């Protein structure tokens, strides 16, 4: 079996390209093979390879890096990341931003806010690595470009979260753990065991969106565990570590699979989202014509939208009724799964969020567990 090997997240390579471009403007040196980047999270400095640098004009340079996420099944592997940096002298004012960060081609944008999908960790990493290189009267504009971003975005769930026309510079850390290999389970279980020593209640987050939402809800990071798609083994692992209650926090299009007894949620292994949703709708008595529409939806988000529109027309509170039943089934399935594998009783509650990253459904057990955590 291949040993897990960590790499770095996209924000790190974007930051390295920006630093390289700024160095090139300053020095116009003949070769620049690597630059040093402070990851911030974790607090360490690493050397990132630079593929190419070019001076476009006297105050503007372009630098190119390539994504290396380690031995991780990451679709951004080897994709080029460009940074165009323009350096200007400014008259300092309180309103002047010294570092202006722009999302170029291939960086997605939020359809609701219109803002580039460059999240807080990426912006902080860029700011803190570039600012020490600037004089007080200098300003730079940094444009991050992902030439393959639009194409790669079609293979992600970005659009489900309202991010279109490209990828996100998303993440809370600079290190890309090998989360898609068999070795990832050992990595996650080690973190789980460490946190279970301190806490009897943990919050399972399937991905980065869940972790970000948990932070905004006030859930301590010491009690959150990222599970990726390994929910079944992680549930059992928590039981072995003597965790007493688990709050599941995830995108509804992922967690709904648990209601159908699917405990590894990667789409390459199993899907069934629309089938599970249609079955719950049928059980609650929705007309056949609506069931057919839901079953024919291309995404779980489209099906949720259909239920919301139906709710407006007949005032039947279908979203709460259908997803409330699904949340209860998720809780039950998880508790049964744990008992069948360990003969132990563990309390499990579920919270589901939509593409706007808003919690729209939670079980009663989830409310009880959340009160313990916060």
C-alpha cells in the first residue's frame, strides 16, 4: 500500500507564485527555482518550486507554480497556478489597500455576492507573505489565475455552493493531507483519538465547508473532526475511543446518503441521493407527478429548490417535513450502524446545510448535542 504523503493546498501555490512575481520585479534575476512561504497554519516555512517567471513590463510580472497535493486523489494535481503582480508607488492614505487581491480567469465567484472565491486563509496567507516585502509607499495588485479552473470546476460540487466559472481558493491550512488514499483513515482516526481523550462529544464535518460553518457557529475547533467520506469507520472509531455523542454537520447532498445506509459517501462508490429523497417524499404522500420531477433532478440542490417552490405554492412545509424525516433516519441509521459494529449505544444527531452554507434542517438530537458543545 502506498504510504500517505502530504502536499500543499492551492492557496500555498498561489502565494508562492505571487511572492516569486514580486521578487522578479524587484531583482529581475536570471533564475528563481523556489520561494519560501510561511504556511501560517501550521506555523512553518516551506520551499515551493517555481516553474516560470516573466517580466511583462517594468512594474508587472507573471509567475507560475503547479499544484502538488501529495499522493492525494485531488483533481487539481499538477494544474498550473498563475499570479500576476503589478507594483505601484502610492501616496499613503487610510483608505489605501496596500495589497489588492483579485480573482482572475479560472477562479470562481459567488453568484450571490459577486465576490471571487478566495477565502480567508488564502487571503491571509497572501497578505502575510507579501506585506514584509513592501515599502510603506508601495501597493501591489495580485491577480490569481487558474487556466484550467473553469474546466476542472465542472468536476466539482462548487456550483452546489453557488460558486461558478471556476475553482475556489478554499482551505483552513497549508498542508493537503492524503485524504483520498486508504492511509487517510489512519490519519483521521489518529486525530479522532487525540480529541476523544479530551472530549466525550465531537462534531464530524465531512469537508472544509462543514469545518468553516462549525467555526462560525462557535463550535470549538478542538471538538471538530474532518471525516472526508469515511463516515462509517469514523463512527465506529469514535465508539472505540469512548465518545458518547456525535454531531454530524454536512452538506445535505452528502449526508442524505447515510439515510440510505451508505456509509462511504464518495460518489465513485455509491450515490442514491435522489432515490433516497424520492422515497422519503413518497412516504409522506407527495403526488406521483412531484415524485417524478424530484427523481429526474440532476442534483440534490435542484430537488431541494423544487421542494421549496412546492412549499410556497401549497403551504405544506414540505422541506421541514421531508428533510426532518431524513435527518431522523440519518440519526437512526448511524446509531444502528455503531451498535451493529460495536454493541455500544452512542447518541448521533445531524445538521444539514444547503449551497448557501446555511443550516436548514437539524434533528432534535442534534439540538441536544449542539447545546453540549456550545
